[in-house]
C-alpha cells in the first residue's frame, strides 16, 4: 500500500511539472490546485464539516493531510473542537484556545474523487492561464502582432497568437479580403478586456493606426522619430491619406515614406491588399494642409470658419470631380485628415453664393436701418454683416469710411441699436408665447434667440434645462456633404446629399464647453437652495 501511495505521489508530481510547463504557468499554482483537490476529496471521505488541510511537497511529492481543531473546555462541535484531555494526546502542553493539528492518514482517491479532483485542478489551471494571458497582453494595445488564422466564425476571424487567441471582428477587417484558415496575418491590438471566459484580445486591420505602425516598420526615419505621422485617414482596402512631417530639414518626409522606386510604400500597400496611399506633407497652417490633403485636385481658394470648424474650398470647374473623388471619397478622407467638415464648390458656385449673401445683407441693412440701397451695399462692401457690428463698432472707425462722417456714423449706430431692441422684443414675445419661464432669461450666456430655440425644443423651465447634460445643450452638429457632378452624367457621382449627426439644442450658436457648464450649473442652482429649506422644515418644531 505504501509503495502504491508513493507511486501515486510521484505521479502527481510528474503531472504538476508537465502541466506547469505546457501551460507556461508557475508550478506552485498547479501544486496549490492539487492540494485543494485533495482537501476536497478528504472532506468527502471524513466529512465536509471538518477543517481539513493538505500539503504536497513540490520536491519529494510527500503528501501530508491533517485536520485543524480548536481546544475548548466544553465540546460543542465534534468536527472542529476537542477538549483539553484529547488535545494533550495530540499535542502535549496544549491550552484552551489553541488550534492544533490532528494528522490524518492519506486517502486513496476513488474514481469519483479522482474525477472531482481533476475538475478542480483543471479549473484552477485554466484561471491561472487566463490571468497569465491577460497580464501578458494588457499593456500591448497599439502594437502590431502576427498570428495564424485558427477559424472564421460568423464572419469574425479567430487568430492564434501563440499563448492566446485574438479576434478580428467583421468591421475591423479589410473589405473583400478573404481570410483562410492556416494563413499568417498581421493586425493591430486595439484593446484587451478581462472577461469571465478569459481575456478578449480585439485586433484590427482597418484602423488607421495599423497603417501608421506598418509605416514605422518599413521607414526607419519614422521608427527613429525623425519623421512623424501627424494624421491618418483610411477607407480600408480602397484608399488612405497620411500627413507626415520631418524634424530634420534635410530629409524629405514624403520621399522617405515612398522609398527608392516606391519600395517602402509598396510594402505597406501590399499588406493592405492594394490600398492606395496618398502621402501628404503636414503643415501647421490649416489652409495649406487642406490644399495638400485634397491632392491631386487643384484648389483656388480656402475659407476657414473656425467657430463652426468648417472649411469652404473653391476649385476650378474642371477640378470638381477630382476634388470630391469617387463617391465623395477624396473629400471625405481629407475631412477626416484635417478634423474639419469640408464643403467643395466651384468658382461659379462661390461667386453665386457671395452675390446671394451680399444681396441678403444689403437688404437686411436697408430694411432694419431704413437707409437707401447704395448705403446698405457700402456697409456690406466694408465687411459689415450683422447689426451688432454696426451698433458697437468704435464710432471713429465708422466715420472713417469713405463718404461717411461722424454725424452719419452716430445716426447709423442709433438706428442699429433701435433695430436690435426691436428684434429682442419680438423674440421675447415669441419666447413667452412658447411658455418659456422668465427665470431662464436671467441665466448667463442665454439670449432671447436661444430661449426661443429652447422653447421650440420643449425646454421651458429651470428643471427642464437642469436635466440636460452639457453635450446635449451645446454639441455642434457634424455635417457631411456630398455633391453630384451634373456636368458628367455618365459618372453619376453624388453631389447634393446632406446628412447630419444630431447635435445639441443650442449647437448652432457656437457656445463653448465652459459656457455650457455655466448655463447648466446656473439652472441647477435652485436645487441646492431647496435642500437646506427642506431640512429646516423637517426639523422644525410643530406649532402648539
């Protein structure tokens, strides 16, 4: 029996070594799992109420089994307690309150116990393996890794990474790329999440950062930090644009990325399944960068609206299709690269727009200031577009306009102020007609025009406004505009569709985040004023 037990211990030790080596985890974890399994089996044999411990020597395989009991004067729990007399036999000198060891003979694991022990060990090892995998990959987000395609399940590609598995979800694959089991594949580690079934490693071949990392592998100057990729935009599998800048004036960033006879960029293109890549010199000047980003189209003029984060680009008539690109691809990538919405228009369209704006502003000044057409057009020609600009400009600047004098300037400013007051009164009446509380008019940064918009959106009380988040109030709408080239009917490229992402209620007014926070906090101020009053009422003495 002793030899059988010895052989069994040797076998357990051999199993522990094999599992630790195979799963690449600490041997002590496997030993601990075995001890836990033996303890569980011993409790099944001697009674689950016992506090049984097991210790397996990792060097010799010797197994010790014992029961922990407490020394008490009067035994109430015979499984976990002994009296002083019995304790003396187990451990001479034991006193009341001591916890002592009661050695047990090794158990002979039966078939059921062995199966149960096996499950405990497997579970413990599996948990340790998951922890090891998570610890290995948790800090590797943003790294390019190579693996072998293990399977394709519901369009998602499962990749064997050696010590773990990753997944390339369908939306992170390159379109029209057909993954085949057994093929080697490179991908970017996007994120690593700890989940009950183990760490989930999410990979991507469609992310712009994957293209950046590929360039870093092919272009030593990028790896060394001499050249930096400042921005990247991709239409995976079709076309991409990157903006690059060199820290060394003697090195051309575009030429370095292209390589001798295009060798460097071609290596990246081949990995991305033929994706065409435009390499563009980065510039701190937004207008210059936009012109570069819209290559190969020629740009005539760029007008930047910083408040709305929009860019208006004027191109010659024959360059419109090229600037927009097939199905709007070129302008879409340029917009993503610059981080601003880009409107493309021809010289004729820009001229028509300017004429329309000139006529509308002239008409507005003519009606609001009660002046003749010539004077209103002169104001627009001098750059005035709003009544506020006329009312609050320095009088000396207004009088300095050719044909103006101080008396005319004073009269124009007086009429502009009166017109603004008339507008405000009309908006105030409209706001009250919508049922918007006067209390909202006392909140900083809110104008009567804004209050009308709030009223139309159903926000009429302080509580209505206070319930909003800052983004819900001020976030700007992101607009993507596509155009159709009417002059080339065979191409049928889109030109007039317009889609908008829903923005904040007051998104059109250009409020910044700080102003939005002040508005929301001012609307919530009455909540904090009410709390002390409620506490005082709760503690007030009842009247006699």
